[in-house]
C-alpha cells in the first residue's frame, strides 16, 4: 500500500520531504508533482525502479526516460552540450521543458536510448519538486504519469493513490499541477527539433 503525503505547495514540510527522500533512497517508486504534471520517479541508477515504471506505463525500450535535476550544474554532469545548446537550455531553465542530449559517462546506462545513446533531462520550476531534489542531492529518474490508454495525465493526488496504491510506494501531493506535459526539444543533432509541444513556450527555440 502506497504512503500518501500531502504537503503545502509553497512551503513543503521538511520532515515530509525527508521521509519521501528516504523512501527513494531505499529503492521506492514515488509519484510527485512537477511544473507540468505528476511524474513517476525513482533513484538514480535504480534498474528495478525503471522496470516498474515501464510496467505501469507499458513502455518499450525506446522510451526516453528523463533525469529530473535540481539545477543546471547538476544537469550538466549527465549530458554533453555544444555552446549553442548550452546557452539556449540555460536560458530556459528551470521550466516546463525536457531536453534530449547526448549522454555523458555519468548518465546511467539503462536510462539511455538504446541506439542513439541520448537521455532526456529537465529542471522543474516547482517548489515541491525542487525541495525533494535538494533533499535527495541527486536527480530523479522519471517519466510522466500518463497511464496506458489515457489521453491526459491524472491531476488529483487522492485519485492517483487509489488507482496505483498497489504498484507505487508513495504519492507526494501538493495540489493539481496540470495536465500538459513538458515541451520536448531534441538537441542531439545540433539544431533544436521539437519532439513534443507542451507546457513550455516553444517560441524560445524557433
């Protein structure tokens, strides 16, 4: 049975954030809010956690998981960027964007696209997500909470808890965080290409 944590959206209780971080460190799979919608997350390098996410979302090996990072310095440890991508991404973060980039040696191998050796990275502009990432001290391996057959992500924490009670370890809820996923921009080929237009303003990269 999943634990349910209700936190203040602007001043999340440090004790609760600490409990959720401890669950992640112990190999737990959590659902947490971001600036675009709820996401599934597990500890960096947790292969069992990735398998659980794949099972919940029915994803294949080609799916781009995302490293959700606290800040740009942390993000830069896991990807390689040329000067153009560096400037564009730094100016757009934190925000509702996911960037696909060539992975560095620090990125977990199981997280990479099997053929392209790329990884998705993002920095959320969300108080609760940032508090959790700060407490963890490392990125979360994540995927949008979009269930098979559904057109939009779930928005209510209590509903998520009821539906996924038996397959996740915790739900961190700070209120509705929307249904529009991130804008995904692929920089792996040099010039930015849109994979998905979402919550982040695409005009910044056009």
